[in-house]
């Protein structure tokens, strides 16, 4: 077994602290990665605090991983030692079901293996994520990080990037469309950059009036403070698509009424408790759609990284030391993130 160290929690009310643990030795199809950077996703916080009710402790979070390949198994063909690579939210899936067959590993009918808090297919133990010095991953779940991308600022693309890219592509966002992004956090700021690069007219909805300038700088054509009823009313019946990234329960009706006939609002935010049920009339009167979307497949994640390289897109990051992680979680809860924390893993001791 491979001796690893990282930061994790041993219970829901425990702060993150140093943990030593073991990973499997690299098998013939595995890549061993020395982790350089790991983004901090709100899902890490939901999991550490068991807000989704499924956490197995100890948990070592982190699924926005960038690092350097230090060893490869003898059947590995896609990656080689010294490559800069990424790992996102999944490290395995059954590879046999219909979903895996068409590159939708995130919807694997037998359940994909999460990068952390997942059940290892090889050992039956739990997976441990990227707040750590190294990771061992099947080569199929390892992404190439294009040279053009700064590796630290590329780390958040592995979750925040793909989680926003996938629905924007699935619902065919492009020129001539009016697209809303709700919430300016890690996911939201990537949603704005990507929708803008895809050619859409982008409107940011935020609860934080002080984020207006940033919203415009990141690529929004307009910023609406969602508590301002008059400003909201001016946008009724006008959106083709709305991407809702908010991490807390709120009224969906406020946004559904902004969709035009047959428009879609897709939820990617995953709050600990449900949103109040929306008014059925807000859906049926204009045949509107309310949908959801989970991260993205492996091939699509590579496509997103290549798209970002081509368009010069990375995350806006605030680099932190590993021992600043608990403080970063508190700031994330106050919507005080500009716009993704990334841990410099060289600071892990
Ligand atoms: P984040 O950085 O904390 O951003 C969330 C944003 O939501 C905040 O910045 C804030 O934006 C807004 N917000 C927070 N509390 C709010 C409230 N009470 N009312 C209204 N708006 C509020 O989080 P993130 O990392 O982007 O993640 C967002 C959510 O997506 C989390 O629930 C996470 O678990 C989930 N997620 C889902 C997937 C998926 O595959 N579907 C993947 C990754 C993450 P403003 O200040 O602009 O209002
Ligand atoms: Zn995430």
C-alpha cells in the first residue's frame, strides 16, 4: 500500500486536520499523481459536514485535482511520467452499462465511484480525495491538462468547469440566446465565462450587490440583484436557459417566471434541504422545463479543458495554504469567495 497524508475530518462536527492513510499501489492501468493543487468545492463542505447524510468517516475531500504523474502501470497508454494531469469528481465506473457506453459515466447505472467518499472497486475500501499529497487513479479517469492553462487556476475546471459546461452544451447554449446564471460562486463564475465564450447573452443573478462589477468583468452582459423585485420583473418571459448554481434552498418560482415559452432552468446547486416546491402554474402555462444536471462525462471533461485552453479560460482563484482550509469553509458559507479557493499542496505538512 501507498502511504499518503492529507487533511480530512473524522466526524460531522470535526474541523479538518492532518490525517495519514493508505492508498492502493498503482495497478497495470493506474496512474500515480503527485498532487500540486486542489480546488475547494462547496460539495466538499456539504460532505465533510454530512449535509447530504451519506458521509463515511474519516473523509478526505477534494475533487478538483491537478498534479504531476510520478508513476504509471505497465498497461497505461494515455499518460506518462511528468505529464500534468487532472482528476475530477469520479475515479471509476462500471464501464459496462449503457450510460458508460456513451461516455456518461456520471450517470453510470451501477453508480460511479466518487473521488472521495466513494466505494473503491478494487479494494472495497473508501476513496480519499485531493486534499492530499498523492492519488492513484485508473488512466481512463485521468485528464490531460493543456499546457496553455495555468495548473493552479485549471484545477477548479475539473468540477466547477465541467458541471457548468455540460448543461450549457446539453441545452445547446449559443449565439442569439439569453442565458441566466444564478449565484456567483465557484460554479457560477465558470458558468458566466463559459456561456459568454459560447456566444450567449449572459445575465447574472446574485444576492450580493457588491459582486456586480465582478459579474460584468467575468463576462455577464447584465447583473441583476435577485432581491430587487422590479429588476427581476423586467426580465419575465425572456430567458432561453437558466443555470441555477445556488447552494441553499430558495424560491425557484422567482426564476421560472423569467423563462420564455419552453425555456429550461437546470439546477446544479445541491442544497442540504429541498427548495420549496415551485408553483405548477409557472411550469404549465408556458410549457417550461425544470431540470437537473450532474458534473459531466470523462470525454466531455477533456473537451471542456480543450475548449478552455482554446478560449483562454481558467478559474479566478485565491490560493490558500492547507492549514487555512477551515477558515476557507467559513468564508464559503458567507459567499465570500473570489471565486474559488485552491489549496497549494506544497504547504501540506
Ligand atoms: P459556492 O462557491 O459557495 O457558490 C454558491 C453561490 O450561491 C454563492 O456564492 C451565492 O452567490 C449563492 N448563495 C449561497 N447561499 C445563498 C442563499 N442562501 N440564497 C441565495 N444564494 C445563495 O458553491 P459552489 O462550489 O459553486 O457550489 C454550488 C452548489 O453546487 C453546491 O450546492 C454544490 O454542492 C453544488 N455542486 C453540484 C454539482 C453537480 O454536479 N450538480 C457539482 C459541484 C457542485 P451570490 O452571492 O451571487 O448570491
Ligand atoms: Zn465539486
